C-alpha cells in the first residue's frame, strides 16, 4: 500500500465530499452519525482537530492528490 499524505486543514462539508468522492448529502449523513464524537462545525467549517478525527474514523480519502501540494 502506498504512503498517502495530505494537508490537515479546515474543510467544509463540500470539500470533504470532494475528497471522498461522495455527494454532499452523503457526507452530511455520515457526519451526522459521528457528530457526537467530532462535534458540530464552526459555521460551515470543520477545524483541524475535527478533520483529524474525521480522517481517523473514516480513514484517509483515496482522492489525496487533489489536496496535496
């Protein structure tokens, strides 16, 4: 398995949907299921700590080439 790297930074639900190649509605439903662990976003944005937790729960997205520098 290849070593994947990505930027851990704040993301919106739409950005997470793009990373995971899912619809925003699907990501919304997935996030609702783990909201008790992750917490609610600040406005529309999940902060760095929340994103790290999301990635640890869901594993890293396959689509990392779109977000690496």
